[in-house]
C-alpha cells in the first residue's frame, strides 16, 4: 500500500515538474524546445534544454513565445502589425466602420441604415416616410383621394366635404343626432307651409358672428342644411 502511495506521489511530482517547465518555439522551423528559462534580456531569451544553454533573439521566436516571456515587446509587435494592416487597407481605398473595413460607399450606406434610413427610388429616406409613400400609392391605385390626412372614395369625399361645409351635419340625420353635434336649437319654425309638408326648421344663431345655421327636418330627419347664413327674422 505504501509502495503504491509513494509511486503515485512521485508521478504527481514528475507531472508537476513537466508542467512547470518552460517552452519556446523557433519561428523559422516551428521547432519546440522545452526546458528552463535561465535569463531574459532586452534582445533575447536563454533556455536550458537537457543541460545545454540555448539563446534565441526575440525576432527568431513565434508570437506566442514573445507574448509569454516579453509582454511589452508583444504589445509593440501587435501595434506595429495593426498599423501595417490598416495601411494596407487604406491603400486599397477602404475605411473603417464599427470594426469592419469597407468602401466609402458601403460605409455611407451602413451609416444611413444605422440612422434608420433606407434607399427608396434613389434617395435615402426615413423608413416611416417610405411606408407613408407606399401607403399613398396603394390608396391612389384603389381610386381613393387624400383629403386632410385621410383617404376617401369619390362618394365618401363628397359626403365628407358636404358634412364639413354643414358643420358635421348631413341629410338623413335624426333630430337626436343633430343635437349631439350642435346642441339645442336657438329657435324653431313651424309655419303652415312647413306643417303641410311635415317640415320643421331649427335655427342656431351666432349673434357675435352675425350668422345662423338652419337645419330643415322632414318627417323627423334632416332634409336640408344651410350653414353660416345671414341672421333672418323668424317667427316661432
């Protein structure tokens, strides 16, 4: 039991010793040397391999070795490589944008898209404006016309303008619907002529404007509307 335990400890120590050893790689041949680094200088590194001391200048070693044993030189090397890389890209006419190299035109397009724009009929426009233009195209194709921000068929537009002209009133509305729009009338008129035709006229007087709105009902529904008329003399 003690023998097995001792053997295990020796193996563990051997593994640890190997793991603790230094390792360098010569760049030209990609030859790996494992041993113990005995000295590091500004110009190179010394490593003891199987009892022999070997010296290698930093320029002869691969990037990983330089990074491991000379971080400062590695940082300088990377900076130089990055500078050379950028110079090569610029010679090709490329420019950087968000970590990528691209042509100036590609950069412009990327910036436009990042700003929420898209190309539409040769122009860069906001995507919501493009949606509005496309919607307008569809509406026009369906025979509709835009009026004050809304799209109407020919009949709807006629009714809309008529209702607008008559302050929201239109033929066929009931007395209750008229009151919901204009409120109670200032006065009403029921002449013999009107009674014979089952008609009644409501007046909405606006003295400050010198005008009145007249709504004529026939059998309980609007027959005619005359808005913004001169104030007349009416008998109840």
